[in-house]
């Protein structure tokens, strides 16, 4: 899966995919072929962290 390079666009795409298609961050990352920690680091760079209960970056 091609993911946006821009962190804000990436946030939007990831949260939409988590909301509509994937039950967990791990499931999304497996499908997108990106490491969970790598994605968390990219989101942390723009002050977002994964909320497991909401299944979203907040």
C-alpha cells in the first residue's frame, strides 16, 4: 500500500483506514507493510499517539 509521505496526510489516511477497515493498528500495519513502531514514531513527530481503545491516533 502506498502511504503519503506528508505526516498530516498520513495521519488522515491511517485514521480513516483504522476506522473503516482494520480492527487494530497491527492489522493495518501488516496490510500496509509498515512497522508498527515506525508508524508510531512518524505520528509522534506530529504529537499524535495511538489510542488502542479508540483505534485511532489522537
